[in-house]
C-alpha cells in the first residue's frame, strides 16, 4: 500500500467510526489491517504522518468502544429494571426477578468503574420494591399458616 492508498483507507475507517454503525471489533480490525498495510511506506515524512494518523485512529476507536460500552451498560440496566418491575407471576417470582436484576446490575457496575455509582444508584428502586414484596410474601405466608 502506498501513501495515497493509505489516505483513502484511512478516510473510510474514519467514516465508519463517525457513523457509529460499526462495532468496536470491526473498527479495531480495520485499524489493524491498515497498520499492517503501511509496512511498505518508507519515506520518513510519510511514515511519521502514517504513525500519527494511526495513533489518532486508535484513540478514536478506543473512545468509540467506551462510548458504545456506556450505551450498552444503560441498555442492559434499563432492560433489567423493566424485567424486574414486571408485575407478572407470583410474589416469589417477582422477588426472584428483582434479585436477578440487582445481581446483573451489580456485576455490570463491577466491570464499569466509571459508571459504578450511577449503576448502583439505579438498583435503589429495585431494592425498595424487593423489600416491599418480601413483606407481602411474609404476610401471605403468615395468612396461609394461620388458615391451616
């Protein structure tokens, strides 16, 4: 690949990053192939420019990954909260779904330290609902025991 070909391919990868429609792994693969394709560029000024352009692309891909991961974090969180808040099933089923959602969100918080506090705060409503349902379940069980 010569320098002009590099510039053409660089512009294509840049467009993919900016469009937001490519996954992080796709973008990373494009940058890797671009980096490998530039081995034949030997002119010092072109090599310096290629190195600078590849460093900038790598930074943009990394930024894209963090941005996309955050979006995913909040998608996963809102899905977990929606499932946990469903009023379908028995009280015990609902408690089980809330436990699972809190566990999923807590695990997600552990993997995303920048979002940890906000993620853990999002479980507070679930914890209140959990507590309320636990009290309802105990009352149901007490009534059932008294009836026998």
